[in-house]
């Protein structure tokens, strides 16, 4: 009962913190970590021990799935090459650098230093997505940061398993089998995610029950994770692949009412889980520190050096990679700005914590793994450092870099898209005006509505200085015809997106606007 009370208290804390975070315009995860740390330092604070099963099985799948759904499949196709380089090469380099620094500076043996490097080598998709929600990054940069954090876990997991077998089991590493294990984890996880995504797609296309749709959406990430782990592959990769696949098809699988309900339900679930897990990170650190021996009291210095190593290695990798991409014309001439922003966005979070918690407490011989507490403390403290330091300063870094999209840009893009959608509806309405079955009063009402939207969009475009615009019983009949025009506008919206004339963010926002209007028509 005490654990249930702790979780409920964390939910209340998360709600309060999120309210202030939104008012102060700062990232909620960073403030949640600080709040959890502050609560843990209070007299009489509960002693928290985080179970790896709770993090790995209960919390991680839905948060990963939500992060994967947020990735634009169109942009992902454009950045898959640099993502592959970062997901493999940067992870290996980060693990080697952290392992070398930790073995030289800390009391850890080189085997456990390698374990620490493998744990912290990959960026965290949950933290990256949570921190980046309010940042107006260019679509391709946003996709690159998110996709890297989603697809680098297979490499990190292989490294972690190899390092643990060396440090805990004291077994010899057969490097010839490492490539096969990576192929099994990454390839097998991808296959399970694709198959499950295909099955869920077939089911959802034949389902119109909002309750059943909601249950399927909530169960899908857990099914992807459990099935992949049972098959001996990567559950994280499976969840990510299923999320990307289903997220790109969400508008085609359900109707407007169900999409709105899923958005509300899943948003609530993600908020509750993020509130609990990020608070737990801060809440658990003091208890972890108390388990350290006297020889490990310099852990704050170790954590700062490890975090600095991760940032330095990341910048050294991203700078030349960005230069190569620029020469190919992938991102335009942005100089140092993109690598600096991507470096600062590379935070650690829930995934490294889950890996550290899964580290066994005993070695192969039955003796206690005495270095485990220091590895756990360093992992948690680096996570806290990146979430707090980089989280609180990421928005200023993005704004100072000059790559953030100006509000005028996004408003102009949205206004232009709305103008074209209303124009498509007006053209279709004129095609239907010759039908005698449509009352004139209905046609006039629809014309006035579309004309008002056209005028509003035209005014917004004129105010932004954009001259590159494109000139362009009854109640039941009105609702039916308006729903038909919404379908036409949704098709126009998809065409604009497919032709790269609008971003994924604008597409999602306008699709939600159309869904809201369609749902209101159904409620009348």
C-alpha cells in the first residue's frame, strides 16, 4: 500500500510541476527531476527502490511507442543514412570513451567501466521527445535527433550484454558472435515490430468501436515488447518499429472521433508515466548514494567528467557528419549550429536507467558485485545532469543558434495550408452546386463558411508578408455535405504533405482541426 501511495503522490507532484513548467515555459522532465530530488532530501522522505521490471516492462513500452509515433516517416526516409551512422558509430565511440575515462578516473575495473560506457552510450528517446516538444526545430533536424535516439538502442544493448558477460560472468567474449547478436536483436526486433504493426493495421481497419480501438492502442506497445523479448530479440526495437509504422498510418486507420479519443487517452497515459518516472529518477538518487562505500565519495566529480566526455565525443562525431550532409545539400548551410544543437539535445533518461537497474547484484561465483552501486549512482547522476543542465538550457541554445523556425514561418505555413484546404473545398462545392438534390440554402451556408475561412487565411498571409499564395431540412444535408468536403480537404492536406509543401507538425495540427470539426458535426 505504501508503494501505491508513493505512486499517487508522484502523480500529484507531476501535475503540480507540469502546471508550473507550462507557466514558466520550461521542460517538465527537467523540473520533475529537480522536484523529485528536492522531495528525497526532505526529512522523512520515503526510501525508494526502483524495480527494473517496473521500468523496463510497465513504463518503457508506452513511452517509446508514443515517441516513435511522433516521428515523421517522410523525414525519416530522408535522414536514415546519418541516423545509421550515429546509431552504430557514435554509440561505439561513446561507450569506448566513457569506458576509458571511467577506468582511469574512477575505482571501477575496466570491465565495469565498459559496462558503464555501454549503459550511457545511447541517447534516450523518451527524454529527447519530452524535451523537444516545445522546440520549433526544422523538420529534418527534429527527425534526425528523434530517430537517432530511437534506433541506437540495439547497438547499446548488444554492447551492454557483451560487457556484462565479461564483468559478471567473467566469460570470454567471442567477437565473431557479436555481429550475429546485433543482427538478431536489431533485425529480429524490426521483424517482430513490422509483423505486429501489420496485424494491428488489419484489425484497426475493421474496427469502429472506440473502446476496442483504445484498448488495442494501449496494448500494442506491450505486445510488441513482450513478443520480441520472448523471441530473444530487442523489445525496444520492436516497439519503436511498430510505433513508427502505425504512427504514419494513424489518419488512415480510424475515423475522426476515435482519433480524438486516442489522442486524449494516450496523452493522459504518457503524462502520468512521465510524471512518475522522471520524479523517480530524482527521488532515487539520494538512496543510491547512501549505498556507496567510503572510497566512492568522489562520485559527483566522476559523474561530471563522464557527462562531459559524452558531450565532447558527441560533438566530435556530429561536426564532421554535419559537414558531409551540408555538402550533399541535405540541410542547407548552417555551419556549426546543427551539430551544437544536436549535441546539446542528446540527453540520457529512462532507457539507461532501466539498463543499469537490470545489472545483476551477484557475480558468476556467487559473490556480491561490489561495483554495482557506483555504476548505478553514476548512471542516475549523469541522467539527472543531462536532464537538468541540458534540459533547462536547450531552448536558449536552439534560439541562440538561429536554426529555430520563427513563429511567422510556422504561422505562414499553416495559413497557406488552410487557404489551400478551403480552396479545395470550395472547388468541390462548385462541382456539386449543379446537382438538384442539394438545396440552395445549404450551398449558400457552405459557401459563406468556406469564404470566411479563405478570407481569414488570406488576411493572415497578407499580414505575414507572403505573396506566394495560390489564388483560389437542410441541416442534415448540410452536415452530410460538410463531412464530404472535410474528406476533400483531408485529401488536399495529404497531397500538400506528400509534395513537401508543409511540415509534419502542420499536417498533424490541421488534421486535428478537421477531426474536431467532423466530430462536432456528428454530435449535432
